[in-house]
C-alpha cells in the first residue's frame, strides 16, 4: 500500500469557500472555478486503489456539496488524470482541464484513422454527452479503430476539425455543464493505452464508484437543510422524515468507506460487484433524501434557497447516469454467482 497522499481536504474546502457562483450559473463561471482548483493543485487527487481511495472520494463529495455541475466537470477531469496516469501517458499540458467522454449511444460514434508515423491519429464522427465541452481545454474520449476495437484518445479542443455543437442538451438541471455533441472532422489526437484498455483496466469500476460518491455529496446538502429545519421547528413529521434520511445516509456512508477500503486492499481485482452495490445504494439513498426532504420542507426548498434549489434540480439529472434496473440486473447476475450465505455477517 502506498504512503498517505498529501492532498488536503481542508485546502480544498477553503478554496471552495473562497468562490462565489452566480445564481444563473454559466459555463464560463464553472470554467473559472475548475481552473482555479487545478492551478492550486487541488485536482491532484490520490489515485484509486493506492491506499487513499477514501480521501479521493471525500474530495469528490466536498465538490459535489459545493455545486453538482462543477463536480461533474471536476470528477471527469480527475478521472481523466487517473486514467492517463494508469497508462503512463505524457504529462498533461500546464493549465489544461479535461473532459472524460465515454458514452457510446448508437447514433453517435467517433472513428480513428490508422496512426501516422508520429503516432498521432485523426478523428471523425460525432461524440455525444460531452460534459463541459464549452468549458474544458482537452478531452479523453473513447473512439473506434479500423479493427472495430475501442480506443482511448486524448485530444486538444482548440484546433481545426473540432466543432462543439449546441445539439443534444436541453436539460434545466445541470444546464451549465453543456453536455452537448461534439463533431470531429480530421482533428488530431494521441492514443492512450492499448485498444480495449478503457474497459479492461480495474480502475474502470473505481471510477464508476466515484460517480456515486458525487451523488452522495449532493444528497447530504439536501439532508442538511432538513436537519436545520428540525432544529428550528418542533415538527414531528419533519423528525420522522429526518430519521428516515439519517439511517439511509448512515448506511450509505458505511458502505462508501468499506468499498474504498476494499479497493485499496484489492487494487487490481474486478471491482464490479462492490462498485455496483455502492452505486445502487447511493442512488437509492439520494432518491430517499429528495423525497423525504421535499415532503418535509415543501415548496420552500425548491423556491426560496438558491443553493438548495439547484441541488434539488441538478441531482435527479446526475442520478440518471445510473442505468437503473439495467444496473440492478447486472448486479443481480454477479450476486447470483456468489456463494450461499455470503450476506451473513
């Protein structure tokens, strides 16, 4: 196990407290805060599976609590860093910010031309769900080589052959992330890792679990508003809702810590089962928090507090990065192969 990482949660919290986001959040405002964090070295999170996975996840949760759209970009940037570190890619350009674009809907596909003599490739096609496309300077994305294999490529976005469209994003929640479609027409890129490497590495599920931690960080903000209400008002119904929220978040936090420790103890093992369990639990807990807080606090939560209202609007959108029953079915398929009695304490 590696030495404890030097990353400081208190420094991250101080940097976030020094930032002010406008009520009408814009991509430019997100870009400014993300770049501020990166220039301060606060994107240098511990690599997952190296002894400080919990510290990495605590950082994601703190950024999510500050703003979920910012966290979407911060999580993608730090995930791209971890992936490129895993494949020993060249150092990131100073001051660069990165998107991690791996969605593969059937109507959008990017292809890679055969490598040139210098190892660079050219990209053609449309990439969908490109979060932060108008905000970040670079992207790590999945594409397809001539042999039909998936290939990670790193691409600078400020070059000819890259067109950030306005298509594919009509959301009110998470609106400032601008997760639009990007058109590539001969843009130059560098392969990262071997063909098929994105899905094959153990860190794929480490990153998938990290996304669930972002949901959890936002859910805590909503839950804290309910707790604050219950300290100010003798409301038995509010206390009942808070009790339901408390045990749900407490169970989720325990699973989060246990999963982080499991990953650190088994850094190269297939983490599908623990990661899918954590994703399912974080999604369920977040849904419970949204429901209970809304019923206890009423319209005030959605209308009078800008920070809280943004979380209540953003979190349901971010949660749909889960595939719901499809993910539950995948989890069930793995759980079915576990030994009888494996749930017994």
